[in-house]
């Protein structure tokens, strides 16, 4: 019954002759496929000497299983070359089946240390490491020919103190990492981006307010629309307003309770909190109008999924705010006004879209976990390998 045999072993065309349990679980099998020459696919072969092969297979229960079978050395009658019996699911000369390698790799990936695997199943830890690496390299190669996603998020994250920052290119439609590149300057990104395939497919790129990224994207993704990332824009606005607040009332700014209240969304405030904040705002001259102006700007920046007509209305309001910011005699607000003006097109597009780099930030968390689990990476290529396999 070859069908049942292949269900038990999960390998095609093997026939189980006998199973023995001592000293180890062994399937004595026979391979039923007709051998062909691997070099010229000729079926005319001369059988030379035979030998017994013992191959490690997947776990059964908690027991390691082994396949034992008789194999041959062959010579092709046409091309005269020699080869040994080829088995499906087993690489030539391998001492474990591919299914077995995958099983141990998954166990290791899910948290079993090499040491405990090695102890439990009597296997060298270097072997597990080798299987693990080759699995990752295989997986990684699958991504090499991938086409660029339509909606891309670009953001930086910290890699190591020695190598500094790395840039994440995320697929915002599928919430996955497309690639990671060491560095965040144009010089370090260019060679990688030059090699990407399907760059004209990219329609939208979401990014923080970084001039370098903007110029790279304009050059590399000619069809893409650049959209500012809401999270970063709002963070920048908050930073500049808090700095201005410190200029008006330095002592109040250092009060942690007040800081928390100032930053809080007005809808998420309790009644007593709102009262406290109001009392404080009345006390310091000029602060209340600053606060209201700040909240107005934030309310505007939180708008999303607007229609074209709604956008136009918002835009006039937005341009008015920029003008006002530049007129206010505070250094940080003038800086903010200038930045918002330089990025006004990208921010205006933000009102139309809902995608943000919040997804990319989430992926950064996952990437940090990968890094921590490995006790940090020294080699960026190894890090990239893991990130691409585990976050793609
Ligand atoms: Zn041949």
C-alpha cells in the first residue's frame, strides 16, 4: 500500500518493509521510483555496488526516527558518469531528510535553544545552526525577485551604536517589511534602491519630514506621490509648541502633571483635569491663546479620508495657520511654520489618505525583538536576513 506508506513518512514512493523500535525507531524502507541519470536523464543504467543508508527523519512523538534503506551506486550507460540513488526529499549525501531539517529549524526558531535541541535529540549544535542558516538563506532568496509594493512606508530605526541607523522600507498594504537598508543617507541607500524591481508600480510613499528621504524618493520612484506621515508631523508640532511654552513659562513646563495635561487630547480629559488646565492657562498671560491655536492645528492635522472638495476647504485654513505661525514672534513657531510650508503638498495629501507609518513603527518593535532575542547583531546582513524572513 504505497499511499499509506507515503502518508506515514510524508515522503513520496517509499514502501515500509519493517519498523523496529530498539535501540532506535527505524523504518526499514525501500524506494520504488525508477532511477534516472541526474546528468542526462537517461534510464539505461548499470547497477554497481550497494550499501545501506541511514537517514534521520522527523520526530514521532518525542522520538527521533530513522530511515534505513539499501541504495546503489549507478553508472549511466550513455554519459558514463557515476551517481548514487537519488531520493525525493533527501539531498545527495545528506544524513537527514529535508522535512527533518525543517522541523528542527522551526523548533529552534520558536525558542528552543540549540543546546537543548542538541541534548534532547543527540545532534550537534553546529548542525542545527547550519540547517537554520540554510533555511533562512533559501527563504531570503525568494524575496530577491519581489516587485516593489504599491504603498510604501519609509522610516529610519536605530541599528547599533557602531553602524548607526537603518532604513525600513515597509509594504503598507500588507503590513510587512519589504526590505531594510543600512544607513539613512542618499549615498548608502542609492545602490540598494537602484537594484529594486518594479519601482514604477509604487503609487504612494509615506515618510517623515526628512529632506534626504524626499529627494531620494523623488529620484527613485518617479510615479509615486509623497505623503507626510501624520504621526511624525504631529510629533513635530507638539515638540515646537512645548519649546515655546517653556519660553513663556519655564517653571510650568517642568511640571510633569501640566505637561501631561497640555499634551492630552481635549476629549480624553476628565472634568477636574480640564478645570486644572484652565486655571493654569488663565494664570499665565498669553498662554491660553497659544494653547487654543495649538489645539486648532492638531485638530486640522488629524483629518483624514477627506474628499477633494473638503480638502480644498481645509487647505485654505492650513495655509492661514502657516502664515500666522510665521508672524508669531517665537523662534520655534517660526521654524515650525517654515517646515510646514516646505512640506505643504505632502501634508495636504495626508488629508486624503489614511495610511500612516504607524505600521512601520509597529514593525520596528518586532525587529527590535528579533535583535534582542539574538543578543544584538554585529553583522547587518544577518540582521537583514532575519528581518526579511520573519517580518515579510
Ligand atoms: Zn547520463
